[in-house]
C-alpha cells in the first residue's frame, strides 16, 4: 500500500457516470483515482487509510500539518492555546492514564482524523499527550547526534556566547525538527 503521511483522503464518491472516485489531496495537489470496480475503490481506500497512520515513533514517521509539523503537535497546541491558557500550571496537572492512552492510540492510528473538542477532551489529557509524544520520540527533537554539542553549549558561562552556540545548533537541526521545535517554543512562550 502507498504511504501518504501528508495526504487527506476523501471516501469514495460516485460520479455522474456511476463510477466511484477516490480523491487524495496532498500538499496542495489533488489526485483522482478511479478503480475498475467498487471493490477496487474500496480496497484502495482501505489500504491508503491504513497506511496514513503513524508508522513509528520518529518525527519523520508522523502525519504532518500544512506547516510541516506533526499533526499531533499542531492539534494539541491549538487545543491548549484555545482552551488552556487561562488555567495556571496546565503542564503540571496530570490527566487520566486511560483517556491519554486512548487519545495517543487515535493519534497514532490516524492523526488527521482526531478532532479535539472541549466537550470531549480534558485539557490535562491533551497536555499529557503532547508531553508523552515528545518523551517517546525515537530520536529527540534536539537529535541524539547533536546531544553532546547541546550539553557543551549549556556549560558556556557567557550568556551571549551560549545563545550564539544554541543558534548554530538549531540551524544544524533537520528541517522537520527545527519547525517542530519552533512551534513548541512559540507555544510555551505564550503559555
């Protein structure tokens, strides 16, 4: 099956010619797929939908938003920004383990189809999901490769020199990591 982590898939639609059509929108491009039969269309839809889920715990394995950050990060930040910023200590409160587990599984299965709603989701569950996502990453946002340099930079006593070294290291991060880090820092700055 084809992997399309950045795509939106519309369920099979019937055309005026009574043929089913799959519509796949990926990074601003639209693809129309037409099977020979309804069974073909249904099989393609199921395969594409199954492959759309996260394939692992690395940043590169996640479904991405239009801003090129993992949808789980984008969704959680948007929800917390909308509903949680009025509450003090939102990242110190723990959510319910059972609800967090279910929410993590939903995001891993198909992040694009998870809709966080204030009537259905608790703020502390969403903050815990975000923390857990970053904690469980196979390779941290700051990358294992650069870990020794980050530690060295943290020990620089001169603040201007330390900040300059941090900037250099941020520029060495892969694009996905730096975009995700920027989104997280922007969010934490507002929190």
